[in-house]
């Protein structure tokens, strides 16, 4: 276990004690020793799982050394060696899980959680996360971590920051790959499977002495390091004859501050400007408490000295853990993957396959059985009968049994045959592998005894359930990655800039960010109220992350294409209204261009709402006004038939209505080349003329006509949408 002195120092750091460089190094060495000791047994089993998983006919890693020695398959021996075949079935089972993760990789989706947050800013967060994943090749980091998680039980992903280019101080966020999980030593006292509650973590690397001197020319010479390590085992572990160990060391330091509470639920930290103002107004605080403000620190160390040092912007250690199966036994942590429980079944399968091959190989070497004297004179030929392909074999045919009876010719003895028990044992070992991994024929795409589609799907679900915890742990890790990115983005992108985002369909775009503005989204419009641009501040508001698991966008597009094809096949008339959407989802060059051209052939009335929101609002108003005009016309038609004296005026009004309809048809002909304001002006003129005719009728017969409820006109005289639809 770790040095008690070192553990005390580590505890002091965790409690917020101020330390110098020597204390930081002492604590770091103690923590690394503790992690190595706590994970030693589990790591040994994991390495054995990895070797077994990577076993092949060339390395015999799936065969115990003592068994290989007894079968003569050591040191390149081939003569008289018994078969030691390796038919490795485990990669198929591992890839069944990992490749399913690739096809249905969980994705982080940012959602607003308070009143200051904005949905559009959440979409910007989502686009920035997709951009970070794109520039980082994050799929490689995810796939490597998943492979390690499923194979032997643990994988890791890290988050980095890099300068955009040599001429700026602006930084980009990257998602980094951790190929060797055994180089990571995380706080073994964590409870969260992703390591979100870790107090410290190391990523170690052993470099050659020449490479070390090239990377850190200003560091202490290696000879000095060697002299410092004499008599100190905790230091000497960092240096051997050929390599120097360096480590990225992240740890959380605590800054203790006093928080004061004032009337009106107002808070301020002690000695801050706000606290002084509150004291001047309210006097003593109502209550106070000690707050431990965590800060993530970063060091690159070699065990002897600090090579680099900086503050990490985020509030979590930027190393994310993906675990397979996790156990705590006698205070020690053990992890495993899919391979662990399938090792014995795989060994037995290799053994039975090798035994079967051995028996089949001996079949042509069955000896010949004959009688004395039959081979006399032909001994050399018969001695090589099992190795040489003789066209014929000669014998002495007149050999008798001593009583005059001629003996039968020589015959080959019955060769050894594979017993039914051997075949059953091999098949049983193959089934044991499936049961140990939780995957069966239907899950592996193999023919099984299920015949109906429902039965096959049920067996596939059964297999998925057996390995679903791997997918669930990955989703939990990706959620934590999303939370870290949401926390980092406002802190790293802290200057006014044009940020690149990527949409769900993979199309890139840009947004303008200003971390100085007070509102989350600032909309800039021109004098006519037309939106020019939007400026975002992701630092305003609180956001959280949820995980969406399912097929990727490309898969969804293919499924949408197949569904639309079936729909259009049964309803060919839909080509006239949705043909462009069908072509847009086709996966071949030029599909997008063809979709744009096809869109031009669709009736503009179908695309009005989609293309021009302002025009859609105008059309809605026009529909309302058209309804009012129709209501007025119906009321005039129901006027008392005895009003024959006013027949001429009614006919005149009907003529005006027809003129209005003719005018709207004329507007329809020129609508495509007119602005919304022009359309509104023309429609308002027509409506005013119609209303004027109505006023003339009503003024002449107000005393004689029955009382009618005055129609409610729209306060804003814009063209009725119903009439505009008739125009089209």
C-alpha cells in the first residue's frame, strides 16, 4: 500500500491545505503508488484478458504454457508435435457489441434548464459539440474506448484544449483518444462509474531518455534524477535504465471561502465588493458558512520535478471512464469485460478442435496387416506405403497357412475415427461461448431454430439485453463528456468570434458569439423589422445534457427514403407536393442539386409557409378578411325580398364583389414578383373599395333594412389569405 506519510500529505491537499512544489510531488507519488497497489490485481487479470482476446494461431496466447510443452508445440518444434489449434471466436462476439455501438452510437443533446437559458442557444451548443467531435475525430476515441471496455473492462476518453494556430491565443476544445487504458490511474475511491467524482487522475507515459531530453531541455539532467532516486523507492520507480516516466497529473484543489447571507436572500463572499456594500446597508450578515470552491489543477511531472503547470478551466477532471463489469471485493476494485467468462469455453473449444484434427490426421497412417512371407522381397516398398503414393504394392500371393490354404491378402487396419462424444463436446464448447457472452445465433446473424420473424427478434432482444450494460455505460460516459463540453465552451470560447457549428445532417454553418452581451440571444433587425443576424452568448443560462441512443443520421435518412418510396408508390400524386424531399434523401452525387430543381416545379402555394413566414402570416390575415367579406355578402343575400326598390344597389354591390374577385386574380398573376408590402397595398385598396360600396348601401337604407350585427374587421388591413389562395 501507499506510504502513510504520503497518504497524510494527500489528505492535507484534499482538505485544502496550501502546498509547494515539493509537497505536490510528494502527494503525487503517494497517490500513484496507492493507485498502482489498488489496481494491481485487477490490471493483471485485464492484461491476461487482452492477451487472450488477441490470441491467434501465431502466438498461442490462448494455450497455457504447460499444455503447449506437453504437446510439443514450443520453440518452433513441428516434427511429431500434436496440433494446438486456435480458432478464436471471441473477436466476433466483442465486435458484435462494439459495432452495434458504432451503428447506434449515443449522442449528447443539450437542453435548457432555467429561465435564462434559450432553446436556440441549446441548438448552438449541440452544433458546437458536433463540430468539436468532427475536428477531433472523436469517433476514433469513442471506438477505442468501447473496444477496451468490452474486451477487458475499462476504457478512457480525455478532453484537451489546443491553440487554434501559432498566431493567436484563442483555443479549441478537442476530444482525445486514450489507446492504452493501463496508462490511466484514476482515484480508486470513486463511486461514479464515469469518474465524475474523482479527486485526481494520472495518465502516464514511458519515454526514452533521448526523447525526454529533447522534449524538456530545461529540465534537470537525468544524472541528477538518478542521484535523487537513490534510497527512495517511490522516486526510483519513475526512472529505469532505458526510460523516464512522465505523467499528466490532474487534481482538485480547494479554495476555502466564507459565504455571507443577508436579508432578502442575498449572498456574497466575505471581503468581496458586494459583501462590503451589503454590510454598509444591513450591518452584520444573517448567516454564514464555509464554502470549499474546487479548482482543477494540471501538472506534468516526472516524479522529481514539475515540468509544466496550469489551471484547468473546467470543474471536472477531463478524463472520462467507461467501465464494463465492476466489482468491489474485500475493499479492492475489480473490472472485467466480455472475454473474462468466455475464456474457459474458448480453451475447451480449441482443445476439442485440436483433438479432432489429430484423429483425422492419423487416419491415413493406419498400418497394413498381413501374414509372414507375404511381404518377403518387397519390404522397402511396404515400409514407405504410408508416406509414398505407390501406384501398386506387390505381395507374395501363394503364402499358405501350413495346411495348404492360401492366406488372404494384406489389408489396412481400421483408422481411428472421431467419436460422437468428441463432436458433441466441441459443439457444447461453442454453445458455452455463446452463453458466457450472452449472445446466441440470432444475435450473431446465424441460422438458428427460430423460424418466425417475431421469434428471431425476441432472441435478438435477449442477446441485446445480455450486453446492454456496455451500451448503457457508454451512454453515461458520453453524457458526462457533453456536460464537460457545455461547461468548457463558455470558458474557452471567451472572446467575440465566429464559431463553426455542424447540423444534425452534417452540414456546417457559422454563428456569431459575444460573451459580453447580457442576453443569451441578441437579434439585430433592420428598419423594416427584417432579421439581419443573431448573436449568441452561451454563458447566460443553465444547460444540461441528455443522451439519445439510436441510429445515426445517415441510417435515419435511408429509413426515411424507404418509407417515402412506399408512400409515393401508393400515392403517386404526392410527387407534386413532396417529390423534392424524396430526392433530397437519396444518397448519390447530385441529389441535392436535383432536389433544388425539382422544388421549383412544385406549386408555390405548397411551399409558401415553408419558404416565407412573413407571407404565411399575411396569408392568414387575408383568409380572415375573406371570411368577413363572405359573411357580409351572405347577409346581403338574406335581406328582406320586399326591398325591391333597392335591387339596383344590391346588384351594384354584387358587381363590386366580382370586381374585387377579378382584382385578386390579377394580383395572383403578379404575386410571384411582388413583395409582401406591395401585395398588402393592393389588397387594402380593393377591400376599401368594397367597404365603400357597402357603406353606400347601408347609408341609403339604414332605416328600412333589418338590424344586422356589424362585422368585425381586422385592425390591420392586410390582404386576405383566402383570396390570395384563390389568386394562386
